[in-house]
């Protein structure tokens, strides 16, 4: 084969490679990105002058694909993989050294490598955009569900308030009339106690639906944090759980309802204590940014299952055993935060395990 034919053959291989890579990318599934990159690597390997002596490495983010082992002493050419104009990886081709001195990379092979690196960068950009779109869609769907639940629970709360008030009122009047009948009084006490419990559930539903009246004023969050911890001091000791307070500022002022701020902290801490192993640590951290007060509460428990993360703020959802929780505590927290135009996020606290809640409340002085 003469030199012209040989050069033509190499150009055909390179063009075939570019066509194959484009086809692989066009039909790729972002959930199978490693398989896609592996197919690209082997397609690129075939396009080089000495495919049996050529090995390809794609090293980008947490993904590393190699067609075979290679040695540092091998000849190498490299191209960067850029995602959104930022270098995020590399595409390298290694050529096994030979005793024959004439074996080397062709100039066109470096051009091919640059073209494939560009295509890989475009693929990973597209995958990142798809992931962000899916994440945003899930967040919007979650917000819509919570909004609908808020409206439903507000309606239910208003409907239940009047009959519960009547049950309590008439129950207490009847108790007074029957005070000489111990058996009747005992039964009425049970009715009254259950009505009071039901009223508290309704109150929590109204908190979730942002229907409770607020007294918004300029407050310092630090005393609310200390107050919530003080309220739970006996519980911390009883459950043998420790806590660590990380506040490095003298004051954290924001416009909020002080009682509701204490309720947020109380509910999150009581939840953290429940799921904390003995002698473990709960961390309470608070600090300010230019626009927000940030509050973080983390524990060292088992954390969340992936399937539960989207449901933690839904009313009546609980991972506690039956009879140990109403599933309204975190819903109340969400409702209060939403009514203060803030945000709350629940996630797993890696690498220490456990749950992490991050609340951002606008300062709005």
C-alpha cells in the first residue's frame, strides 16, 4: 500500500470514528453515561493508526474509563474536557513504545482527539442540564403538593375547630353537673383529654397551613435557641444524647414571631433526639449571611431513606412506630418557615451519617 492510500485509509477511519461518536452521543441515556463513554473510548481506539498498541483514557469528574492498562513510559497525547467552559477532565491516548523508531502519533490524530473531547464535553453539559431540569421539576411538583395539602388541611382545621370547641365546652359543663358520680367523671375526663389532644392536632394542621396568627417583630434568634434547648434539657439527659452549639455571633436579629421560632427549634430538636443513638451528638449551628439567618440542626442517627426525603414535610407522614408520632411536627416546621418566607431543606448528613435540616430565614429588618 503506497503512502497516499495509507493516508486516505487513516482519514476514513477518523471520519468513521467521528460519525460513530456522534451516533453514540445522539442515542445516549444520561443514566447510562459510563456505558456511553466506554463506547466512545473503544471507537476512538479503532481510529488510530496502531489500534492494537493504542489505549484510551477518559477521566472526568468521578468517572474513569480506560480501554486497557497503560504505562507512564508510553507515548501520550491529551485533550482537556471542558464543561460550561470549565476544565473538568481529560481525554488521553497512549501509544505503546516500539523498538521501531518511526512509530508515533499522526498530527491528524491529535486533531481527532480534540474533536472527540469537545463532543464529550457537550454530552456531559447536556446530561447536567437534564439532571438540573429533572431536579427542578421534582422540586416544583413537591411544592405544588405541599401547597395543595396546605389548602386541604386549612379547610379541615376550620371544619373541626367548632365541633371540638363544643365537645370541650359541653364536656366540662357535664363534668360539673356529674361531679358526684366518680365513674361518669372519669369517663368525661377521658373525653375531655382526647378532645384537647385533637385540638392540638388541629392547631398543628393550622400551623402547617400557615393559618395561625403571627406577631412579627424584630427579635434576636439566639435567646430562642437557648430557650428551646433549656426546655429539652431533661430530655437530652434522659435519652443520654449530647448537643453542641455553634454560634459565633453575639446576636442574630430578624423579623419573626418569637414563639414560632422556638417551636421550630423545639420540633427539630425533639425529632433529632428521638432518632439519636445514646452518647451521640446533635449539632445546632446558626449564623447570618447578607440576606438570611441560617440555622442547621444535625444528628448522628440513621438518616433518611432516599424514598422518604420527598415526603418528610407532608402532614401525617412519619417513620416512627405507630402511636409514637402524629407525623405533624415537621409539617408544622415547614408551615412556619414558609409563613416567614424562608426555606427548609432535609438531607442526609454525609459523611457522619444522620439527618441534617437547613433553614434559611430572611432578615427583613
